[in-house]
């Protein structure tokens, strides 16, 4: 049997296979609103014993951006998510909430990271902590901190955007501080074995760039490993038709450094064929594959 369809333990999450329902994020659908009920629909196709990672859930009203406007406080959100999670649990599946901050000024597309003062940073960290508490009360099985695709944490990471001169800017270690503080805050609510981080190395969406992305993300993965995170989720999106960059495993030197830097599970999401997904897990570069509905259903049948 292919390794892709064998069980895996990702921290406290015991999974029957390695095919992850990882909801894609089309940030270009600015004329639409994706409600909590819509997001809850992402569990309907999960196969028994699988893992679902939700679409972005804003950690506050200030964190929201179209089409992802509904946080856990939105009317009807608690009932919608509660029902979806209950359905997943009947199937012995697990659901992880993706906590997100758009990183935009209200009503604008300008980057927020540069404008935040110390009190503003503390307030955002508190928003993530509170959202983590809400997710726990709703019955989720864990949380994923979204630090990909131009989100607020991504803006702090990459020196093409981060021009700060305080403890959150300049050196790579300084640029990691914000995300690491978010991890600590959320891990104070959940046990760390139920917390993961979403990243987009080499991603160029919303103008993201770094002068040395391999060193940046290898250092970050080493640091997250030191925080004992059970998984990282590496993604690439085509939102807004932006340049995609390339996935880490397409650069063998980067792939080797990334795999060596992070000792726990690496989930990789992308537009994979079934064969490519099998190869990635067989090669041990990835431990699980994030896919859309079709492959998830095929994978469940192929175990």
C-alpha cells in the first residue's frame, strides 16, 4: 500500500491516511462574501479518519478582508461550525481552524505590518489568542496560524516588505519574532501538539519577496521545530493571477535544507496529480498532501 494512504500521527492528531482536505483560498473573489456556513461545507467531502484545514477565519473584524469576512463572532458562525465539526467527528475526521489576519488597513490594500506600533502588535497577538480560545470552545481539533500569501505574519517575515528598524525588523531573527510570539500565545490556549503554521516559501502574492528566502525559511523552520510544533503547511496559490514562485521541492538544495530543518510533519498543498502526491510522500519530502475534494475522495477509496 502506498505511504500516502497509511496512517500518521501529527502531534495529537491521529489520522487514518495522509490526504488532507486543505481549502484553497481565492482572495480574488472580492465581490463575494464567504460565510461561516459556506466554510463549514468544507468538511462534507472529508474521508473517514482524514484531516480538514478550514478556509481563512479572521481573528477579528479588523483582520477581515473580502471574501473572508466572518470570524467566529459572526451571527450563526458558532452553530455552522459546530454542526460541521460534529459531522467530521462522526466520520472520525479531525478539523483544524485556520486563523488569519489579512494584514491590510481597513478598506485599503496597503500593508499593515509597517504601521503597527508596540500596542498594535500586542492587540493583534491578543486577537489570535482569543480566536484560538473560540476555536477550542467550538470543538475544533487544533489550529493553524496562517503566515502565508501576504498575511500579516508573512509581511513581518519577508524583507521585501518588512522595513521595520525595531525588534521586529532587520535581521532574520528579528523578523521571526512576531510569528514566534503568535505561536506562543496560541500554544498557551491549546497544547502545542495541536498548533501548526502555514507558510508560502518563494511565494510572490501581494508583492511578497525576500532577498534570501532559502535562509529565511530554513531558519524559521528550525525555530518552529524548536517550539515543538507538530506540523508546518507549505503552500502555493494562484490567487489574483499573481506570480506563483516555485514550490520548495522544485529546488533540490532548498528542499534538502527545509526537510533537515524541520523534524516534524510537513504538509504540502498544490495542484497535484495523484501520482505526484504519491511520489512526494514516498520520497519523504512531504509527510502529507493537501488536496481539493476530488483527490481526497479518490484517496479514501484507494486505501
